[in-house]
């Protein structure tokens, strides 16, 4: 079924994150400059190598280069890339070493097919062995080149056959023989001005412009050209031409597409006056928190409201245990959520690494409600954990930032974060948004149980005040920058906290490792003397969370143990708090606040500290080595 504009347009807001970036273009303009522009917007998805293929003069001209897109951009003038149909790729290596030969796009042995691919073809070795017996040769180590040649093999077999587009049929047959995940864009020399794209696990979106069509792995790469987009679902194949498109399933069933309207501009995904996206997103947190909570409190101001959970109050009352699964930063948000739910709602909560859950056969009571948390909604381990829980008959709810993501579509219900595009690999505003939603969920459950109306009102007022408290901490950025410059060349760093702030200590250590490559560990402050104290030296500073409260003196005792061994101390102290003279080398003051808001407020100083240390060390902050925004392969 071929669809042409105009058709019904549904308004929504989507932004997808994952490893590697793909951009494809068909139109009347030169493809190469537009593809390079799109690749730059996707570079934080993968930056080991990049490449571009353009159809012209009856064949493909391909330029590939190890390194950043800027290296490829310098290489492109050597080629006469004037064609109006092409595709590009920026790679985060998962299969094959980082070489020019392994960079995408790949070309089949006969030059008929060009392919870009995100994901992993798990059975590539057996396919490659078969193709070698058919005379195919290979130039790279990648599974992608194997898939490219498999498509070429099936394309040759379709010669002279009537029916569906020959190239689409070849792609369809090839994908039926593959195991693993993929998001692909393919071109064929016999079909100039056409692209075939398909997905399973790795997101793809295509846009419909004025006299042009575009495809990408992330809408940020194409939103400057069009805001009318179609998000492919798993198991779908799209055939794009200059004027129209069609979508079918892997079984060749026709699909009626829905065109979505992207409701944010490219300015949202640009740096503006900031030096890095991480810096920009740290300072966007007051607005992001307001967007997260907007419209989510009851009229009487005593509890939270969530419209998409699809669980009634009566059903919630029967829940006796909650299970949270996530990875990385999101798991730290889950751990804070566990603390708040158990403290305020008195419901037992367990958190697990999503990557471990489906393998360890965890015993779960039948009255357990399952939550997964993922900023992108595409994290493969979290998606797999969700599917395992659903397979065992559990209801699964999701907390994520991406409308239309795989997790959002497959969950039984959930909560969207609404914080806008997060570009920096090291999550900041998405993390504090997750902390806020965890605190709101704790309130929601507590008010169903035994929290009083008055306590609920005070809790809500505290949450509403969180953006202003974060803004106050951000005003200390110049002071925190000086602290970062003082300790930027330390050998190690410890982050120490208690109760919910232990989990913020874990997050602080992770942020520092991600951005600056400095070794850091997070521990409960009281556990420091049970091993980590062996690391203490004059070149190993300790960051202590020391908020006001009943355990403040216990934290001070731990600090004194560090100081006795000449360890430098950076104290994050509540406003009005006092430390013994000379105990802390540096002090960062945060506003005194409600227990539910404290993890959010305490996160900001360590985000700034990590950012400024990374800057002082000259690190590539938005594109840390070996990391990608969201991991979509195991």
C-alpha cells in the first residue's frame, strides 16, 4: 500500500537514543552535505568511525574514515559526491575492530547493494560460511557486511520474478534468515532514488518533506528538514521513494502508517551558549523538573496523579511488593525510589540489575508489581527484563522519557518524564526527573495507605519547591568549578553518603568515571572503614554527603576517620550545618529540604563537580570514550 501526503497527522513528541547513528536522504538536493549534518547531530550515539555512500553515475561512491564525523568531513572533498540519494553512518563498534574497512556503509561483493546497520546479527558466522560457498568475498570483519551480501544473494535470485518490488523482497527474505537485532537502511544500484529500511530492536524513523524523504535512527537528525515523521515498529519494512512510501511487515502484510508531528524544534537539541550538552542539561534541570510534575498533583494538593499507570486504586491496595529493574544511572534512581517507597508507603521494594534479572530466576510473589526505568525506552537489558516479567504473568509499568519507544509500547502502563531531548551521554536532567517521579510514586502509594492529608500536603509543597532549590545550587557553579580545578588530577575519589544519599554517592562516582575517566567509587559512609579506607591518601579526596538530621554526627565521625589519615574532604553540607573547624577542605552548601527532595538537590553538586573535573582534564565530555547514550546490544 502506497501512502502519499496529506494523511491524518497525530501530534506527539518523541526522541530515541541508542548506539550508532544512521541518516538516509532522497531528494533534489545534494545528499552528502545533508547526511553529514545529520551525522553530526547523531555523533554522541557513536563516534569510532563514520562513513557515507552516495548513488551517482550508476554506482555507489563510498567514503569512510576512522574517528569523528569531522574526520570524514575532511575526507569527503576527495570524492565527487553530487548525487541526490545516499546514506551515512556513525559507528560505536560492537562487531569488528575500529578500522576504515569495518566502518559503514558496506558494499556487497558485486557492488549492487549498500547497507548501514545498527545492532548485532548473531548468526552471521553461519551465513558468511554459506555465502562463501556461493562465491561471495568479504572486505571487513563485520556482521553488517555479511547481511549486505545476503541481501545481494537474494536479490540475484529474484531476477525475472514478478510481484513485489524485487529489492524489498530480497531484504525481506534476508531478514527472515537473520537472528539478532537490526535497524537497517539499504540501497540498490538498480533502484536509484529509493531506500529500503527495516527494524528489529534498533529504532528507525523516516520523515516526509517537500519533495524529499529522509530516514534516521534518531529524529534529531532530520527534524531540521521536516517535522512529519513515521516511527517504524519492530518487524516492519519501509520502502521510500522521492514521492511516496509504503510499509509492510516481515510477512508482507500491508501496514497503515501514522504520521506523527514532532513538537519540538532543532534548537532543543543544539548547544546554544553552552560549551557542552552536559553543561546545558545540568542547567536545564529546574525547567525539566517543572515539566515532569506539571499536571500531576491532585486538586487538594495532597497527592500525586498519574494518568497512564492503568492500575486502579483497588488493585494497588492488593500489591504487597514492588520490583524495579534498570541499568546504570536509572538503577540508581530506582534505589532511591526503593528507599522512599519503603519509608513513606511501607511497601517492600526490591531493585535488580536488568541485565541479571532474566538469568537468575528470581522468586517473585504473585502480588508483585513490576517497574522498569529507562530514559530512552530502548535499553536492551531493561527491555529483556520487562519481557521476562510479562512472560511470567506480571504486570509491568515503565518510567521513561520517550513516547513511542519499545518499552513504552510494550509496558502495561507507565509514566513519561517529559524532560525533552537529552544529548549528553552522561545523564543529568533525566536522572533528577526519575528521582522526582520516584518521590511522587512514593507519595501516591503512601496516600493510599496511611499517610495523612496534612503530611501529603507538606510533601507536595516540598516537591513543587524542588526546581527553585536546584536553581540555588546551580548558583554555586563558579565555586564548584574552583573545587574541581583543585582536585581534577587526583588518582582516585570516594563518594560517601548514608540512607538515600548512598545511592547518590553511587551516581556521583559513576558520573565522574563516565566523564573524566578518573577512578571513583561510591559507598555507604559507615562502610568506608570496612575496606575502602585502604584507598585513602593525600591524592584520594572523599566527597561526603552530610545533610542535617539524626545521623549527621555519625557522618562527621566517618569524616574524622578520613581526616586522621590525611585524606582531603569535600563536604556537601545542608544550609546552617556546622562542621568542626578544619575537618573539610572544601564545603558545598545545599538548601535544607524535605527527605523526598534531598536526593534531587544533592545530585546537582556532584554533576557539576564531575563536569568541571572532566573539563579541566580536557576530556570529551559529551562523547566519553567507549560509551554510547543507550545500550541496545547485550
